[in-house]
């Protein structure tokens, strides 16, 4: 492997960590946001603000948004899978469960992606190393939180099931996101967010009447952070990684997202970590490495 390949790999893995951090923090932002902002309204504002921010960045970089109907149909489908359904489910679910538990339940995305790619699409090799990464990552998740964290899982069963369903949507979105090869990563990110906003804003107006709300300053600041950092910046990184690390590799950020998300919830929401967190963290890092670092000389990270 030459120096250029090593540099490319280092950049993509650094972006994977950055994505995990941005999305790990999103669970705390959502928890703070839904305290005084209803779920659909929160996610409608999130998608609209983030989409507009990405459009501004695209214009500054001289990137043109595709205008053909076929591409926008794909943007809309991606929006349903990656934002409209899962984000609304998570926001609703976090009204009933802790941010840390939501982070853990939603981390099943790589498992579903692995199964879908292995059984349905078969566009990526199902290697023993990736299987080991799945097992190691999930073992780490259980160790980080502790099995006892699931002792009251029945109390919010519907909310927890909704968050797991969101993980399935993410897995489908990761696979479908590969169809945007050839576009600048900013285009599908902005396009899918704006398409999502077009669906969610009317739903918010109809169902939650946002003009009657009196959100707290904390919820508004959480929404702005969620839209700017955990959505606009994260989506641009996400679509790049789909093209370079692949769908399974990209959704592996969910394993890093768990310790990061739990740590943020501990710091800002007062939630607690398991005593076995450090052992679990080692398993998580091992799982991510197994699923994302190219094996052997043949493997390389593609530059978009």
C-alpha cells in the first residue's frame, strides 16, 4: 500500500469518527428538543434548516443541484428511508426512553445492513472478518451499557420498537445511497433533506400546529445544533463515506456512536455508564476496525 492509499484510508476513518461524534450527539439534542417541541415539528425544522445550509455551501463551492425529475425522485425515496421515517420515530421514542437507550437500540443499523447485503443485494462481500466485526461491535454495546440496562425494556416497548425500526430504515438507506455515485456528496445530502422537509412541514402544520407552541430556549438551541452539526455537516460526510467505505462500513459508525452518544448523555443529561464500559469500548473499536479497514494490498479507499 503506497502513501497515497494510506492517507486516503486515514482520512476516511477520521471522517467515520467525526460522523459518529456528530450523530452520537444527536440523541442528546433530540432529547432536549422534544422536551418542548413535538417530534414532527422538530424533525421538519431539522431537515429544512440543514437542507438550506447545505444549499448555501453548495453555491459557495460552485456545485449545481441536479434538476431532473428522476434524480429528485431518488432524493425523495432516500429522504423517506434516511430522515422522514427514522428521525420522526426516534424523536417520538425519545419522549419515552433515555437518550442513552435510544443510542443503543438504534445501533443495530449495521446488523440489518449486513443481513440485507448478505441475503438480498449481495453488492458487498460477506467476509468472516465483517461477521466478526458485527459480533464484536454488538458485544461491546452490551458491555458498555450493561445487560441490566435492558431490565425495564418492557415499560416503553412501543417506543423502543420504533427506534429499532428506525435502524432498519437506516440500513436500507445506506444500501440505496450507493445509487448516488457520480454526484458530489453534497447533492444527495441537500436534496434528500429538502425532499424530507417538503413532506414533514405540511404534516407538522396539520398535526402539531407549531404556531401554538412556546418552545424553551434550550430546545431551540438543541434544534439549531441538531440541524447544523448533526445533520448538515453529518450528511455531507455520510454520503461521501457511502461511496468510499461502502454501506456496511459506513453504518459501522453506529458502534462508535454508542460510547460517544452515551458519554454525551452522561455529561449533559446525567445518565450513567456501566462499569464494563472500557472493555466494551475496546470491543467496539475492534469491531469498527474489522468492518472498515481494508484487508490486504488489494483493498483501497476510493477517492470520490
